[in-house]
C-alpha cells in the first residue's frame, strides 16, 4: 500500500473517494494496511473537507475503527 502517489490521491476529490471506498469495503489486515498507510498523511488532511471524512472513517488518529477488528 506504500505509494508516493498516496498523498496526491488523498488530496484530490476523486482519489479521496477511492480511498474512502477502500476503507468502506476492506476488512481485517487489508483494512489495517490502508489505515496505516493513511495515518502519516493525517495532518495534511485535517484542513480539507474530503480529508475530514477519511479521518472520521479511521477514527481520527487514535483507533483504527471497527472494521479493522473483523
């Protein structure tokens, strides 16, 4: 999941939608991998409307959210 393009995906509206969709449908280790890849980018996402949705989905930086436990 490590990609130099992830930051661009997170900032763009379409790419952000794709990442949100990945968070919605992934479970277990894959979901945790997506969350772990996003976490370093959280500070830059806090000021954007799309970024706030991702932060909500992953639990704001503290917990990975309920899907990771499945």
